[in-house]
């Protein structure tokens, strides 16, 4: 495990301290958890972008869209 030094605005640190007290966590655990979640979110965004590029390269045909039309819930009849 590596140790890092991080510069952070005092106002953000104050919010972190409030959150860590409320969650009964250390700053270290809070920051580690936040970074892990940010990395997972980045992976999700990358997959969504890849998915989007795939549809741009090969859009759905009207037949493919129609196949799922009946599955849509458009609200109360």
C-alpha cells in the first residue's frame, strides 16, 4: 500500500470531517472509499460510451425497435 499527500480546500475538508463523524469512519477510509467508487463510476461511464459508439456505428433497425415496443410502459392507459 502506498501513502499519498493530498492538498484539499478547507471547506471540503470540513465537509469530509462532518461526513466521517456521521459515518463513524476515518478520513483515510472515507477517501479510500470515495476513490474506489469514483473508479467504478469511471468504468461504468467508459462502458456506456463504448455502448453508445456501437449504436452509432450500427444503429438499430426499425424491426429491432418494434420488437421491444410492446415492452415499453408509457404510463396509465
